C-alpha cells in the first residue's frame, strides 16, 4: 500500500512511497478540494454536511449529496489509481456521517511542521529551531489563498513560522552568525512586510556585517510597509538602528575615522587644520592637533598640550584661562581662547587658538574645538566628539561611539 504523503506547503501535491503514484491532473476539482479540506482540518475528519456546505454551498441538498458521491469516488481513484471498483480506499475512509483520512496511512507536511515548531519553541535550541524552520517550505495552499476554509490553518502556520524564524534569527545573532541571521530575517521580512521585528533583526545583522547602506535601505522598506499597512512609523528601537547605520555609513567619508569601543574611554578627535583631543581608558589620553594648535588631557592629575608644527609641550593649567578638573583629571586652554572646559569622573576637555568654544565629557569621554571657529563637542558613556577649523559645528557620540567634523 505505502504511506500517502500530502504536501500542502508551497502547493498541493500527493505522492506514495509504494504502488502506482497518485494522478497529477485531477479530473474533478471538487474531488481535489475534498482531499485538501480534510488535510487542513485538525484531526483530518469532517461531517458530510460540512463538506457539502464548503464544496457546493449553493447546491440543493440532493444535488450536493450526488456531487459528494462523485467526488469521493474520483478522489479515491486519484489517490489509488489501481483501486478496484467498489473496493475500500486505503486513504479516504467513510465512517457513517464522517469522512476522514486514514490515521497512520496519510501523512501531511503541515502537521509535521507544526509539531516541530512547537517543540523547538519550547526547547529553544538552535538546532531544533533550524530544523523546524526548514520544514516551512512555503505558504499553505497558495492556489487557495482566499479560500475561507483554509484560513484558520494558514494563520496558525504563519504565526508559528514567524515565531520560529524570529527565535532562530535572534539565536544566530547571539552566536555571532550575522550572515545566517540575515538570511532568516530577510525571508521573514519578505513574507510578512509589516512585521517590524523581522526588519529590525535584519538591520542588526547588516550593521554587524558593516553593511550600513543596506541597513538604512531596510529601514526605508520597513517604514514603507508600515505606512502602507496602517499608516504607522517604525518604533524607537528601529529608529536608533537607522541612526547607528547612518553614522557608520558616513564615517569613512569624513577626514578622520575614529571608531569607539564600548564602556569608558573611547577616543575622539577632529582633523584638517583644526585641533583635537582624545580621551581613552577611563580618563587618560591625549589628542594631537593637525597643522594648527591642539589641546589634550592626560591621565590622573596630569595633562599635556601637544602643539602642531613649531609648538612645544606646555603643562596643563599654566596658560591663560585655565580651568579645573575633578577626580584627578586636568584641563587646559590654548593661547587666545575665551573658554575652558571642565572634566568630571575621568573626562577631559579643551579649546584651541583664536576662537571660542567649550568641550565637556562624562564617564571617560572627551571633546574639543578647533582654530578660528566656534563649536562644541560632548560625549557620554565612553564617547567623544570634536570640531575642526574655519567653521562652526558640533559632534557628539553616545554608548561607545564618536563623531568628528571639519
């Protein structure tokens, strides 16, 4: 006899392990719909009247009963072409008023996918999630996408697929496999465009790979899908990812590329003809100026000022307009400056020649302004910022980042 395999995901298809294969072209559409209806129903059995109501909703009772008899006969012979006349079917059974697919003799792929998904979500292991994800090979009966009788099972499977995919992509990111996470998240975003979670996971995967432009484009696709669905906007987390991707994309085009690490003590600076300072490692560090003047702060209780061409070192606090520090850190100001900066808790700040400005930092951060220009820079949580020559500007960073401008 052989087990009958019914495939619903990606389109209806029937196959047998042994015997004559089921027909590819069904002579009667009603017979094919009858088998599909039983396959998508939990328990795979239905009352005859329910089948008639679904398959022939506008027929009189006598006509519907006649259609059902014809459909049953056609379905049995389509699944078992070798079936003798009036012989009982091995797969499609009539039990009084009930019609059912024979338990054990018929296997439905949607049942297997559902069972594996529930088990994987309960266990949470990457291997089981990946195995369950592989079972979702397509949409349930796409040829019957608008059939009301298929909608409950389709919605159930789509929800399980999304939950498994989101869990798997998150797990792949946790084990530092952004490429594999992106493949899963991309499929989810394509299947369910209004699901912001899938877009956000894909953006994270792109940023992890340094693919900042693609992360920004994914944000735009997410925003478009949300607007089309219900006129909404991406949430704060997705917006923060967009800003991080934009900062990462712009960084290589600037005059100085400064990459910040996490925690206390990222570096910061500005290039060109301006000046810069840097803070690193919980409040110690120094930054060079370009061809102009510079200011910088050193470690606990000390500071140095690094000049450009023709300028020598000068201790902190001896120049005009010098400020004060807290927690063992110092600050300084350059010649002709009209502002000073203050550092706190391992921070530093400084200003350059011939201009006005201020810089401040907190928690191991730094900031500075350049020559003949006004500006400010600030950082928090291990961040820093700087501004360059001949203009006004501002740069800031947070959470292990930095920014700089010329």
